[in-house]
C-alpha cells in the first residue's frame, strides 16, 4: 500500500510487508515528488507582496515619501535607524512591524522642525516691511530659507503670517541689506539674523575707491568714484612712487618764475656770495636771471657769476655800465645741488645786483 502527504500530495510507501517486497518505482517514488515540490515553490515565489503606497511586487523600492518622510534625508536617517535597531548589524528581511516602526520614526522626525531648514516661500513688501505667508511653524533657535521679492532700503523687518514685525539684522547687530534673492535666516526669539553674510566693513566710501573698482559697505556694494586716470609717470615728480607708478618728471628750465630776490650790493674785490642759496630736490634744468650794474661812471667795472655747489659754473659777466644789464643762463642740476650768484668789484668801488629770478616748470623745490 502507499499513501500521499497531506499538503503537497507527495507519494510515500506504507511500512508493510507487501510494500517491502514490491518493486521500487523511481518515477512514482522520487521524480514525481520532486516535480510537485518545484511547482509549489514557484507558486510561493510568484505570490505578490502586500501593496505599499500603491507599489506592488516581489521586490519594490520605497522612496522617502512612501514611508511618510518629508525629505530623502529623513528617509535615509529613519532607514539607518531601522537597520540598527530592528535588523541588527547583519541585516535581514523587514517585516510589517518593521515598516510600522519605520513609518513612526519618520513621522517623528518630520514633526521636529528644529532639525530641518524649511523654505517659507517668497515675501511681499511695503518698503522695508516684508511679510511671508506660510504653513511652516518656525521655532526659536531655528533657521529657514526665504526669498525676498525686493531690495531693502534701510531697516528691514519681517512678519510671518501677518504676525509681529521683527528686525532683520546682520550678525554684528546692524540692519541687514537685502536684495531680491534667497537668504538663510535664524530666528533667535527677538530678531531674524542673516546667516552667511560677511564680517565687519572698514571706513572706505565711494570717493576713496578707484572708479574702476567696487567696495563692500554697510549699505551693500558701491562703485568707486576716485578718478586716477591722470596718475601717470610723466605727471609724477622724479623719485616719487604713487600707487606703484614711478614718477619721471624733473625740472625743466622755462620763464616760469619760482623765486625772486631784491637788490644786493658788493664792494669787495673777492668773489662773494650775494644772493640766496637755491637748493633743488629734483634733477633736470633751471633758468637763472638777474640784473647787474656799476653805479659809477664808465670804465669802472663790476663782475658777477653763478656758482653751483660753491664752484663757478655760469658765464663770467663784466658790468661796465651804470645801467642794469640782464643776464640769463640755463643750468643742469641734480638732486641736492644748490646755486648762488657771486658779486665782486674790479676798478669800481661797488657793484649792484637786483631781481634775481629762478625759473623752471612749476614743481616744488626748497629755497634756503
């Protein structure tokens, strides 16, 4: 005799004498049994898993929203916690209870706004008074993002859902300067603090900055107005460096009078300085003019000559006339050179000089 198993109907022998002596049939006893097992296994594999949020199948991928998470980050955090607590270090197969635990954890995380940075939307405004309408609840010590619809002017404030207007400030306590853009703010319970804004500003204003540059100020970025287009080497005195530009301009002899001296007299036959000493602090050339006369009759003479660094360098002039004669001569000079007019008498008893003039282009020098 033989019998079948209760569930799959697999063939098996009765443990009787008749069966013991019967012929073993491999198809009935083995092969047909294996076929039944294989078919049943396939039926189990093909069974559909319970639908989750409209997704069905043996293997499905759940998104953050499928388990009630507001963001992917919250879903990942909940999934990590579920793996650690429910499945252990070695992982495993999630059960219905595991999914319920996961959904509860995500719901809890979603409700904790202090761990999120919600975006409130775009404001409306009247001048510096901004308002935002939102379903988000902002707690003390929470940050959020917000898009301002217009630039601020001086002291911006913000109302949430037409509540109390609170100041929007920088980290240093000054009023924020806002542009029509998106910002991250922090609500500290008394004011909204602008995050990510730079540090303190200096004292530079537009007139301190070149007109090709801009500068950050408490009122935002401003364009410079300082015009340095004439800051050229040929507009700067030789030896002077301004803004990295080395000056090349020296003294140039001209009729432009820089210094004038009145009448002087000499009555000695030894060449003696009878003028101011004129010192230069630039290189170049200068023009020296002066008038000389002998106050007595003809054939009485006086002499004059320009000295440089106490050595004669100019033309030696003889003055036989009672009328003033003008002498003019140009000289090359270097930084630190000094010039003087020397007078002395020949056969006369006195020689007079007047109206000594030092002339060159209008650049600063020292007269001593």
